[in-house]
C-alpha cells in the first residue's frame, strides 16, 4: 500500500510504539501515586512535556497541557477563553478552518456570539487589513490555523499575532494541528497565546494532543475531577499516549526527511504532464506545507479517481465534503473560489516521512493512464 494521506493521519513510528508499550504492560502505575512506581511514571510524563515544549519552542514546559486530541485543544482554547471573558462576545476566525474550530464558532453564532469569518483570496491567503479592521474591544479571541489541512496553505501567524497585539486585547489561538511535525515552529518568537497540536498527525498515536497556553494564561477546564496537569485539566493522564507523543516530538526534531523533494517531484510531474490538472492555492511553495499537493483534475469526479487509485493500492483524499450522498465541494475550496468542476475533481496528496521515491514513481507511472481513461469515459 502507498499511503499519501498523511494530513488525515500518520503511521505510528516504530520508536513511538516501543516507547509506549512498557506503560501498557509493566509500568501501568498512576502518575499521581506517591510510591516509587508512580514517581517514575510522573517523570515520563514530564519528559514528554519537555519534548513537546522543545518541538514548538515554548518558553517553559508548564505551558504544555496534554489533551485527548487536536479537537479538544481547539475547543478548549475557544470555549475556555469565552468562559474566562464573559463580557466579550466577538470572535474572529477564517472561512477555511478545520471543523474543530469552524463548528464551535457556528454553534456559538446560534447562541448570540458574533463571529467575523475572514475571507481568503484564490491563493488561499487572508487580507490582513480585514483582520486589523475587524478587531475591537469586545473581541475575545482570534482563532486562525497555521497550515490548512486540505491545501497545505500557511497563514503568517507571527505577523497576525503582531497585528492582534497592537490593536486589541484579544487572545490569539493558532490551530497548529496540521503544521506540527512538518515545518519548524518557534512560539518563543511570536505573540501567540494558545496553540493546538495533535499526536496522530506526526507519527504518535490517535487520542493524544496538547494545548500550549502562554505563561500567565490559565483557561478554565471543561473536565472537573481528580487533578492532573498541575490541576489544569482533570482526569488521569494517558501515560502510554503521552510517552508516545514525547517520543514522536523528539523524532521530528531529529528527522532529516526528504518529503519536500518527493512532493515537488510528484506535483511537478502532474502539473506538467496531465492535461487540465491545476494546483489549488498559491504556487509559492514557501507559503505551503512541504508535504501537500491539492490538485484539481477539472471536470472529473474526485471520488472516482480516489477509487481507481485505491484499486492500485494508493491512498489519497478528495476535495469534496465527506458525504457520499451529497455532492458538495469542500468549504475550503469554495472559500478560495475554486470552480465547482475543479473542486469536485480535486485530489489531495499528502506525503510523510515514510514515503519513498519508488512510491512517487509508481504514482507517476499510473496516474496519467487513470486520468486519461476517465476522461475517455467522460467521468
Ligand atoms: N485541526 C486541523 C487543522 C486538523 O487537520 C485536524 C485533524 O484533521 C484537527 C484540527 C483535529 O485533530 P484531531 O483529529 O486530533 O481531533
């Protein structure tokens, strides 16, 4: 199988699996217990926290709080900020956020909060003047992603943070879930207040994430009960998951992956050799993740291309909403004004550390024939 869907999830790295297993077998103690067994386990949790802090350039390990996933981190950042600032009813976000932010904001809109949905242009970029003009005293939080999961387009979050801090008292949350592990991140150099990440996007298991809260910020927790995470999020820590996350974070900092070279080879080949294949979003590769290519095969049905690739053992995803009964193009591509006939024929290739040049060559050898056959059949 050739797995080109690393923005959806990733394979657990062997080192991560190995780091996790002792905590599922022999060392099953509760990190809050007072005996030695427990203390060793507390140390594992703190070591992982330090690895995660190092990966994203936090100032202090205390700024990292483990969560169950990226969705929890995103939800907590927004809802926690609103709970801590009950008089502020305005939120700014973008039209291209992941559901973990978008659906929270849609729900808040029905409960009387005012949401500013910033637009993007056809390159997928924000108008920072629109952001500046939207900020006001009642703005509680601005939530903007770092890397778009569908297109790989990067938002200039460092610059956005400066605009927010110069013009308001709002907190700034960044959904970094699809960026961590793919590009360097150094929060110390920014004024970002809250930052979400998720292990399964960078070779840790599903079911573990983290929320970075800049020192001095202490959002109320949804979970109330026995203390963990310095009393900031209740519930016994998932030690095996945390050990996996820490190891995955360390592997990123040591990785010398050539994923960019592979993505460039695949993308260049498709755009140069397949008729009516178009890149969605900016052609400036510095403004996109190094692993992602979102390509429209105009007038074809992405679901059919996906099925044909699946038949030859290649996993990708499409640019349509995940509902096979309902033919809707993705909200992200719609926000970028990608025509319907392009959006419906969009395939996202997202590569990862474990992909090889042979795999790219296999796709290069087979994709032109698949597209040609489908064009011939009018599909
Ligand atoms: N935010 C972004 C940008 C994502 O890509 C994802 C997952 O696809 C999430 C949030 C949600 O993360 P999780 O799957 O860990 O809940």
